[in-house]
């Protein structure tokens, strides 16, 4: 997320919104499965690790910068 400035969950929400703009109904969980390549709960169990202090610091920097521009 820190590299791209968005996460897979954001991408899933955009995918769902784009489908709905075209008259295609898709559930958020189905969109996440398409993006992650498997059910989110399965991906999270297999791959998600706790964020490092450096990752958290970078995330907080990005969020602070976003809040300054809002």
C-alpha cells in the first residue's frame, strides 16, 4: 500500500463501483476475491503479516500528508 498509495481493498471497491456504473452488480467480497485471487479470509490467513514499525510510520506519514491536502 505504501508504494502505490492504495491497497487491494481500495482496488476492490473501485472494481465494484466501475461494475455498477456499467450496470453490473458485484458484491464487495466477490470483487476482493477477484483482486486477491482467493477469498480474502484465506489470503489474510496465509499471507498477511503484522506491519513493521517502519511500515506503520510510512503509513502515518502518507495519511498525515493526505489530511493536509483535504
